[in-house]
């Protein structure tokens, strides 16, 4: 998660806003205070100066009202007024002038200016001589001064004017000191405010930071961490609620994880394949059966479009699959392990009906199709095998019905053919019944421990006594007894079927070789003939029901096409295996095995 920069944090914003608010408050208070204080100081200064100036005007009025004859000892009006002015002077008074009605300066407090006896040119003085007061602030030699001009009246008549120029730097000096004090106080207040703001911000941001860390831990799946509760205020209640939320999320996560594991286990152990996609049709889940059926690797499947994975991208789009109601039949796998798959689709939808993906369930129907194909072939074969003798019988019976029974030569021949075809149908039905019994799951063998050497020799002897003399028998059978646990009737039928086939297809003067090989855990029996042989592509099919390499010749020899199929079922019921090796024109060798345990043999000996 991206780290919050300091200048973007609530901590910084809170302290900044808090300090700015205090600063604004201090500035507003300071401006108001300074303006009021400045106004008060100026008013006080002006009032004080006015009061003193009134006293000065009164004294000057008294002097100007005196008769010049009253002065003695060389005193003059100018000297007397100058004395009065000297008494009036203070530090802030820069200069005081007294002007008569002729606008002539008759006295001044500034000994450095020789302006006595000269005309005054100030406009304010002219106005004062007219009986008008004046007060104003000016800049005089880089300092602010207040200039006041007051008329001197006697008996309501103006007899002169007083011009006063007083420095206000003391007032502004006090204002600077007060502003400095106010600025220092503001800085101290801001420092204290910032410290308090930081403390207050930390009381808010510290729990929030802790909650942020908790949220990150929750996102990472760590539910053991708890938020620290710093108080019982709203933030403390929020922390308590956050911890409660963590507990509920932990419970929900545990429940969801449990359900996910159950679902994953179910999907993983399903015999059917399962594929799930997102809303774009990309594969997000696939189980092992689906991988085996489609013959793909897990690493190449993720984020693959489902239509490409199923090999139907030319016929279908993902949107069309969302609307597909019927199942699809696909062929997949390899040449060694082909698969016929039926794919059913189900749309993943939210409560509002929005499609969130697709679930495809793959059913392996290879065996079903194989069984169905075998069933169809079986029905067709049985129908064909029964129809052929029935057609023959029907033809001969119709001939007999038409009068052939009266012919002493034809009637016995026709009846003999009918009897032969009837026996052929009986053999076919008996073989079918026997296969039906072997197909039953509750089929049981009547096993017994026998000496297979003697057992096999007797069966060969029986065929050797009944066979025609055109085939020679050769035996490679151990002389030692070999004890096996078998159903003698069933194994007798196996050997009869194999040996009968060897004799049927052996040429005149040929030979049949019987061999028994003792292997570590089984006996291997071999019966080899020198017949016409079997094409290589048909060797693995001769144990299928009704399969014939040469159908016309097989029927001519009276075979039903079920002998080797019955032998296969019986050998496999004993826990053995059966197969053949052949080459066209060089004969055929049929192999089958039976379980053999030398330790059990010692007990029977």
C-alpha cells in the first residue's frame, strides 16, 4: 500500500489548520488591539497637548494684553513670551511660535532659528488669525509631528496665534514596543498552539495509523493483531468496533476457507472434469481430470480462452456458450488414450443477473460410447449370425414343403443341412449364455488345486486321439508337477477353444506345439500352429466377440466367433492374461497365463 507523505497526512493538515486558525485569531485581535491602542494614544496625546496649549494661550493672551509701559528693567513682550514658552517646552515639543495680527513672529522657542520679526507663511497660521483652530500630523525631518495652530483671543477678538509643533515619535515608539510584545506573544502562543495541536492531532492520528496497519494486516490475512484502544471517546469506540470487525472477519474467513477447501477437495477428487472462467471467458480454475481429458498442461491453461482450450473457437464464441443449452460432444486425448467428452455449461450469475463467468463440466463418455458401439455391433452380429442359418433352414424347409420330402435322395440331404444349421444356432446361443454368465458381477469359479502338468497332458491326449492324422503334436511340458488353483471346467474350455482353432487352421502335414513356461509368479501356456496366420492389424482383435479374420472360412468351419472371447473372459476371471502373436503364412501362437505360487505348491506336494 502507498505510504502517505507527511504533507498529505491528516497530522500535518490538522496542525496546520489549527495553527492558522490561532494565527488568524491572534492577528485579528492584534490588529484590533493595536488600532484601538494607537487611536487611544493619539487621542490622549492630542488631548494633553490641547490642554497645555490652552493654558499657554491664556498666558500669552495675558502678556499681549499688557501695556508695553508696564515692562521694566529692559523687559519686552518678546522676552516675556519667550520666558513663558520656555516654561511650556517639554521633550516632545519641537517648536512653539507666537504670531501677531500682522503675521509677524514675535517669539519662538527655537533659539537656532532666527525667524522672530519675520512674516509667517504657514497657511494654518493665517487661518488661526481668522479665528480658526487647526490640528494635523506631518512628517518633519523623518519623524512624525503634530502641528496645532490656535488663535489668541481677547474680548472675542483675535489678537494673535500660537503655532505648536510636537513630536509623536514617543507615541509610535510605544506602539512599536507594544507591537513587539504582541508579536512575541503571538509567536509564543503559536508555539504553544502548535505543540497542543500536535498532541491533539496525535490523539486522533495515532489510533487511525494503528487502524490503517490493522487494515493492512487484515488484507494480508493476519487476524491475530488488535487495534489498541486509547480511550473511551468516539475514536476509542471506533477502535473497539474495528476489533469486533476483525473477529467477525476472522470467523467469516475461517468459514469461507473451510468451504473453499471443501469445494477444492470435491473438485479435485471429482472424476468429471471442471473448468471455471471469469467474465471475459478466461480460464481461472481447472481440475486434474479436465487436464487429463484435454491433454494439456496446467501451466499453459491459466488465462486461456475456454473456446481455444476446448478447440471450438471456430464454431463458438464465449458469448454463444453463455446461451448454449445443449451439451457438446468433443473428441480429445491422444492416439493411445483417446477421449470422447460431453461438455455441459452453466453460467455463473450474481443476484442481479449479471454474468460473472462460466462453469464447464466435462464427462468422459469414452467407455459409454465404446459399450454402446459394442452393443450395436453385438446386436448386428447376433442378428447376422442367426439370420444366416435361419435363412438356410427356411430355404430347405420351403423346398421340403414344396414336395422335396418325397425325393428319397434330396430329403435326407435337406434334413441334414437343417440339422447342421440348428446345431450351429444352438452352439451360438450356448456361447452367448456362457458369455452372459461371465459378464455377471456375482459370477463364481469352482476352484481346486490340481497338477496342471497332468491336467494339460490329458487334454492334449484327448485331442490327439480324436484328431485326424494330418497334424502332428509336439509337447514342451515340464515333467515336474505344477500345482495351480483353477476351475478345471473353465480352463478345459479355454484349452479346447484354443486347440480347436489351431487344428482348424493348420494345413495338411502341419504341427501344433504345446509349451508350458514356469515364471516367478505365473505359468505361461503357449499353443503354436502353422496355419495361415493373422494379419498384424487383426492380432489384437481376435479376442473380441464375433470378430473373424476370414468370415467366410470361419462359418464354413462351423465357428461362432465367440470361442476366443469366452477364453479371454475365463482366463481373466482366474487373474491371468491372454494374447496372441502371428504372422501371415507362418502360423499363430496363443499365449495365456495362470497365477502360480511355488510355496503353495510345496504344501500340496
